[in-house]
């Protein structure tokens, strides 16, 4: 399980240090792809396989299913951690998430999310204002 929040810098080559607390669970090789809310999702291979199997079952005849699958898989890349604990995030993914210098790396249960620092701070500020309302709306899910 992934949890916590870490702020790291992207170097000029597009590399970022993967927090040591996440490295063991992510493994030496994992998948990074476009996520929701203009962030990137990183999945350990086992979790990626589970998600891949679920997405394969979506009906090809549904336009939304095709669009989501295209969006999700076309942005996916397998990343390998180097000896310094870094990964290289391709320019297209950095551009999608608006990651330029500082990046928040957060643990979200079965995945890691990478956010541009400004976007993450804005998201947290907005969410804090409506956290009680969000929690109330999730009561139906027995949380």
C-alpha cells in the first residue's frame, strides 16, 4: 500500500527520484501513464496487470470505453529505476501533467500519483474546503 506525500525536483533530463518508501512496492520496473485530474499514475506491474485485464473487458462498442482505453494505454510507459533511485519521465507525460520543476509524489493506496507542485497545492486547497461534503457523499460506500 502506498501512502504519504513527498516533494521532489525534476532535473533537466526529466528525471525524478522515486521516494525510497515507494521503491520497494513499485519494484525496479513499473508503469507510468496519464492519470485523472491532470496528474500521472504509477502502478507496480502486478497492479497494472489487474487494471489491464479489467480494461480489456470493456465493451469495444462503447465510445467512452474506447476513448478511455486509448487515453490510458497510449500514455503508458514502463519505467526502470536507476542506481540513484530515479526514473525518467518522458516529455509528453511531463507536459500532460504540467510538471516542470517541482513534483509532488503521493501514495494513493494501490498506486502512486505524480503532480505538478502548483496543481497539487491547488487541488489540496479546493479539496480541503469540500472534504466534509465529499466524505458525506461517500457514506453510501460504507466508509
